[in-house]
């Protein structure tokens, strides 16, 4: 069982980044170099995922079971390139970023390696619910609490009393679970 740390699994996300980077490289190497027309539609969800990845503590970028792939530099570079491209595309006079093809290809190459590393590790150590510390109720409650706090910060109304109620309920559940474990 693969239990990735997000709504969009890490392998799927890395694969989407890989595909987009290849599309960017192809577009910039064509006879008439250009920024892909649909860049904003494809890049914005990927940028949002990058922001959530960047909020993870070190060592937890791409993690499942007993392995992880930590390449924060790659994530930062992909984010920078995608933000740069969407900004250029949305400007009044779109201008191709420098070395776009070589940057996109280098990042795509690393994406392929990350994907292979995650898949190899997943095949070597299948996640077993009893052996997977991320699937313990306490770890899941902590992850839920952290995710809710992150979502609250992004919310249009972070001061809404409902947010505090939800966070308080999670704290109560964590407390009760700890009592049960004693």
C-alpha cells in the first residue's frame, strides 16, 4: 500500500512536473521558441504543491514508509522556473527566460531520477501498516493538525471561530488517544 504525504501522490506530482518540464523544453527548442500556451493552467497546481512541500520539515520531502528522497534544491529550482514562466507568460510582452531549454531538461532529468528512486524504494519495501510509523494514529493526528493549521493560514478567514474549534477538537482527540495508550 502506498501512502503518500499528500492529496496528489508524490510520484504522480513528480511525474506531472517531469511531463511539464519536457513540454517546456520542446516548446523552447522548436523552430519558433515560445512559452507553452497552457503554462498557467498546468503550473499553478504544481506551484501550490511546491509551496506545501516547502513547508515540510527537512527530510520529509518525498516520503513513504521507511524511505525518503530529500531534494529541496530541486523543488526550489522547479518552483522558481514555473513562477518565472507563468510571470513571463502573463506579462504584456512575454519574454523567454534565459537558458530555458537547458534548465528545463536538467530539472526533468532530476525529476526522472527522483521518480525512479521513489518507485525503487517502494518496490523494495512495501508499506505495511504495522511497520509504517506515518500510519500510526498519533502520527496521522499530528499530520492532520499541521495540515489544518496550514490551511487555516491560507484561508480567507483564518480568524473564524470554526478553525479554532476544529483545531481544539484535534487536540482533544490526541489527548484522549494518549490516555488510551497508557
